[in-house]
C-alpha cells in the first residue's frame, strides 16, 4: 500500500477522499472494537433520552469520562499508529494535529434520514463556506468496526462549490430536503478492516443501516485555526504521552493550545 502513497494523495487532492480495502487485520479491528464498545455502552446508558430520540453519533471518545487510562492509551496508540500516521503525514505534511473522535451509529428513530452536508456549514455562513473550502482541510479517517453501507460523497466537492441541485438539497431550499438523493453522489460501501479518508468539508452523508458503528478520527492542519474545537480532556496527559509510541499528533495540538 505505502508504495501507492502518492497515488492515494493524488486521489485525495482531486476527489477529496480515498479508500483502502482491508487496511486493518482482524486482530487490529477486534482490539479497537473492544475499547469502543465499552465507550458506546456507557455513553448510551448516560445519554439514554438523547440516544432514543435523535442521536446518530457521539464524540470525545478519547476523553476520561467513560474509558480507563489503559483503554485511552490503546486508543491514542491506534490513532497515531504508524499505519495511520503514514497516511496523515502524506495528506497533511506539516504538523498535523489531533482534533477529536466521533462514533457514528444508526439512529434509533427509523424516521431519521441520512442527510447531506459539509461539516463547515455548521460554523460558517454561505460566503464563509465558499472561502473555507479553498483554505483549510479537516481530515476524517473513518474506521468501520462492522460491515456497513458506508458513506456517500460528492467527488471533487472539497474544492468545488455546490451546483444548484447540491446547494438546494444541502441547504434545504426550493422544496428540497437534505435527505434527497444527489445525482452527483458516489456511494462507498465499507467493510470492517477498510479505511476511508475524506475531507470534512466535501459534500457527504453517512448511510444508515446494518447497525453500523464507525469510529471517525478528525485531524487538522496546524496552520488552520481549529484548536478551539479541541476538548482538553480528549488529549493525553504527560503520563499517557510517555506510553504513546509516536505522540506527535497530540503534541502538535498541545503546542497550539499553549499558544492560544
Ligand atoms: O456517518 C454519518 O452519519 C455522518 C458522517 C459525517 O457526517 C462525518 O463523518 O462528518
């Protein structure tokens, strides 16, 4: 795979994503799944009403609320493992920084439909979105823990503004809703062991079904102003840093925090 790094990079640059099949072996997935399931179980108990009514994801998985020291270290070591750092360094060559983690699952309420969006639309108005897609990149690395329908993406939209159909659907204008199909959408089915890397600002939606559980890692370019999005509790402390094989991703974030 690593011999294909420049090919993957070119694919990301042009299309806004790449997928690597069978990137993780069964033992790697089973080890990470065990930790994540502990988190998910406790999170659901603690957020019962939200989970039953409307949730489709949780976040802050590396935080101290639900996982032990040892389990958090396992997660940190997985996120900054050589396998993932090779790809992260390739897409964000200078000082990539850890932002957060999210866990995506099927909403209990089956009426809820999977919906198109760009992540930046929740922080920027339309003019801001037009600008930001050309300026910075936040990277999502999706690790499906079970086979799932995967994601639907609009290739190239990480650098290209919406056409009329995409805009109306994503912004729910002119009678469209965000769960409408898009003629430009490309479905990427994923199996446990696969890895999908995609730009958070491209037009995308998760595809619900199959009782999915997908672990998403978010990483950003240190030159972009995202450090305020990082929760201190989700970062390793000094005693954990000593147990992380390659802590650069976290040290870069800690460094940005210390300057903000
Ligand atoms: O899987 C989902 O439900 C949505 C995923 C998503 O929007 C994201 O990872 O930013």
